[in-house]
């Protein structure tokens, strides 16, 4: 599915912006984490450094007493002076010296520490060392050192105020704060601190880090010394760095934004052009090139698509030329006319008045058969040139003349052409059609002298004969068929011809249904023997009463059935129906003979002969009861097939009659090769028999020759007593016509026999000798 126009650019831009924003967010988070880590590392380093410093200070005091201030000789000789010296040098709060023998030097310094120191010594035991204790909310460090004098052991006790000497000065030195907490009961109580804490029980703040000095608790479990590092200062120092990173990130983001927009446009615009080109190609537009000013892969792709468009356009033009034009003559073909008919200008042209002329070259296949297909193609091209020369103006390409009035010449199929031109006046149209005929009849190169190309022409004009192209072509075709049937060179469409064509189509399509639903019926016309006035046989004549069209004449539907290859269906139905009536009459005690008519198509249809075999195989009807009539033209058209068919039916005992004798231009010499039993003279020669003329001579000759060959003669179309008497005097064998009886139903035939008291010729009864005016052999 194609992406909507512009969305690719937006998606690409959004993706690039999200990527840049994600990169910036990751950078900010990384920078922030780095800053936090840097601050924590800095605080930890400071804690380590100052913790080590404090630890040195706490351990330094006892060592100084041991190394510098403890001189047992001086303490023994002048203890008071030595103590004052140490007091001033060490800045102790209280000093005391006593010996193990009970001698006690006088203590110097602040009062009240003797009791506190004595309690601390009692808690820790009387051993050298240092410890912490609290007095009046202040933290003090006590030092107890052993002093050896001769064999006497002495003890030097010193108390130092850590708050004054260390804790109060520690913030200025380290930038940290120190707090002292004392355990009372179950809680820790803040004794004092170098900073003001919001909660006395917590030395922790959001911007302050703390560390408990574990070795202080080891000196006194009830006392904790906490160091506080204010991280806010470190963070404030790094805030400038954070701001620079932020501004740098925003700047990079803006640069990325503009770069993304430019890059998205650079990528999206060629892709949009390619999408638009794909839409044009799918719509069949190939001549608009893609303009992409790029040398990258998109530019190469655009160039390839432009090349593909040109190739497709060239191939489509070739295919269109082959699809819509005849390859031999270059004229528009049937599909080209259909394409042309869909153009609005062509419809307007027809509404203004346009004549459709169909030209059919007669028997053009003979040229291919006699002279070869190459000569046929050359002659066809020559005919196209003759048609062009007959036009008042030159023929142009029809796809450029949708709304023009110039003539259009097209080849429909084979040797049939369609000419469309502006409707001329009647004399001009006749002159145009005459010019077409004369031009086509002129000698063609490669054909022998005297070989003429004839044509039939049908014409229909708008708006009188129609407004639709298909309708005009159809009606011009009807006029062309009318010209062929009437054997005229030119025919114009006449109102009503299409109705007749629709009637023929309806009749043709309804034949199977009529057989299936029993719309056909048989009537019988008696054929009387003139020698003894007996009924020889009756001719079965088919009738059709159409539910919508009424009574349809056999002359009309039999020809259509032959054209549509449905005559075999009718013939097989006639055979079945004739045998059904023969059996019905036989049950009534009448053994009649019936003649049925078969078409030339039945001679080649094995099913028709098989139908006849099935009916005769039942054994209740003899072959002598059946006479098969075949027209003279059918026999002469295919004598070999007619002889084979005649031999087969004669094997069944069936009699063979030639119908419409005298209209097929045959000779008795040709018929001599067929086992014919009867000749039926067409009513064309009988109707005006008593008026004299050549009809009498023709009938006399036919009777004499037929009798010489041993063939009976039946005269059709007897309508008067005079004709009946004349034929009887000439020695005609049998007669048939309205004078005897019209075609009647099967039941009416039985009544007619009783009413007219006509006797039926029995099977196997020989005919009487023929007595006529021709006995002496004179004509």
C-alpha cells in the first residue's frame, strides 16, 4: 500500500528527532550520573583524608605525652613545676600525678575533672591508654600514662577538651562539620555540633553526607563522632558544568533538528517524486519524466524509472498498434473501432450525421485457393488502396479523428471492410458506392485478365437508422445480407429489416423448445393415382403454431433450421411422428403410406438414418409404407453421398422420390445412377399448364423420359379440374394439390377417405398399365 503524500518525510523527521532526543537524554542522564559519582567520589576522598587526620590527632596526644612531656626525673624532683610546664605546652584542661605508694602530686588545671577522670579510670581499668568522656555537654579525651621512678610506678593523667582543640576548629580546617552524639537509654542524643541540624537525632540531610568514626566508638561505646560533608557546595561547583552540558546539548539538538529537516527533505522529496511517478505509471501515463537532482541511489533509481517509462510507453504503443490495427493493411480493426466508439467526440460525430458502409468482397477465398495466400494478401492490399482512392478525402488515423468529420476505413474480418464518413446527399452517396464498385472491379496486379473482384455493399446512416455505433453496424450488415439475397450490388437499410431479423432469431432459438413442448404437428396431403383414383400415399407436411408469433410457415423456419444446423432435429421428429400416425391408422384398420421430406443435411447425418432404422426394427410398419422425398438440388449437390443414402434406404424397402423436379437443373442421365421410384414435378410447371406454352412440352418430355426409365411421376399443385383432366390425358401417374385436398390433420384424413369414398391402394398391389397420349412414342 502506498504511503500518503508527505507522511514519509514526517515519519523520517520524527524518527531523526526521536533519535536525537534519545541521544540527548542519554547524554544528560550520563552526565548527571557522572556528576553524582564525581561528587560522591570527592566526598568519600574528603572523608578518608580527614578521618585519617582526626585519627592521627587522637593518637598523637598520648604519643606526645610519652615522647615530649613525660620526664620522670623532673616529675619526681619538681612535680608541680613539671605539671605546669606540661599543662602550658599541651594546653590540657587538667593534669594530675600520683604514685603507686600513695604519694600524690597536686593536680593542676580546671576543677571537677578529678572525679570524672577517676570514674573513667575505674570503668576502663587502671591501665595506660586514652579514652573519651563527656562533661557538661563537652567532649573530652583522657590520657593515662605510666611513669617509672626508680622502682616506683607513677601515673600521669591528662584531660583535653576536644571541642575547643579539635571539633570547634575542624570546620575551618576541613570544610566539614563534626557532631558528637551520646547514647542515653535507647536513643542517641546530640551533645553538640559545628552546624545546626534540623533533627537532633539525625545528622543526615539531603545535601549532606555523613560518616561515623568507628575508632571513636571504640574509645567509648556510648559516644559517636560524626563527620558531615556538605555536598551542596560540590554540586554548586558542578552546576556550571551541568549548565554548559545542557546548553551544549540544546545546541546540538537544534543543530540536529535543522540537519534532520534538511536531510528529511533531501530524502523525502525524491521519494515523493518516485511515489507520484509510480501513481502516474499505474494510471498509464508514461511520458512525464521524474526530476530528481541527486547523484545518489535515489537519483540512479529515478533515472532507471525514467528509462523504464520510455520502454513501457514504446511497448504499449507497439501493442496498441497491433491490438487496434490490422497487421496486413494497417487499417483499424474491430477492437480499434470499439475503442474509437468509446470516445465522446465519436458519439458527437454520429449525432451530427454519419454513414456506415459495409463492403464485402465476394468469393475472395477463390483467389487464395487458385493463386495462393501471398497473391490474396497483395490483392487485399490493392483493394484497400482502391477503397482509399474512391473516398473524397484521404483516410486518416481514426484515433486522431474522434470528433472530426474525415472518413474512417476499417477492416472488420476477412474480406469485409467498414467505411464511415459524413452522411452525403443521396446522389453523392450513390456516386460514392458506384465509384467503390468500379475501382474494385479494375484489374489487379497478379490476377489473370478478366478476373473481376466483385463486392456487395450495405449502408446505414445516422440519425435516421440509429445513433449507436453497434446499431448502425448491425443495420448496415442487415442491408448487406439483403443485397446478397436479392443479388443486388448495393442495398440500403430499410425500416423493418431488423424486426424481420429479430423474428428469424426468435424462430431459430425456439426450434428446440418447440420440439420439446410439442408445438410442431403433422398435416397430410393425399396423393391420388390417376389410373384408378385410389389413394396411393399422403405427404406429411410439418406445421408450427408459435405461442407468440402464431402460425409460422415451413418455408420460413425450414430454411432457418438448415442454416442453424437444427434441421436434423426436425427431421428425426418428423420420422417419429409419421410412424406414430401410421401405427394409429393401422390400429383403425387402415394400412396407409406416408411420404416424408428430408433435407440435404440429413444425407450426412447418421442419427437420422439410425432413427429410421429404430422405427422399422419394431416390425409393425413395413418399409413399403414409407416414401422419402429429397429435393433435386440436394441430390445433385453431392451425388456420391446421395447414392450411398439411397442404397441404404432401399435396403429397408423404402421408396425414394425426387421432390421439386425441374428446378435443380439436373438431367435424367444423372438421375439414372440413383434407385429413384418417383419424380415430383414442381407446381411451377403445373399451375399454368392449360394455358399452353412450354410448360406442356416440359411435362410431356418428363413423363415420356420417366416412363422409359420405369419411374412414376407425381404432379404437384393441382388446383383445377382442367389441369387434372389434362394431366390424366397426358398419362401422369399421380397428382397432388388443393383440387384433391388441402393438407389436413391425421383424423381428418380418415374422414376424408370415408367422405370421398376413396379406396387405399393395398400393399403389394401392382400398378395398372400406363395409358396416355404418348403410347406411340410421339411427343
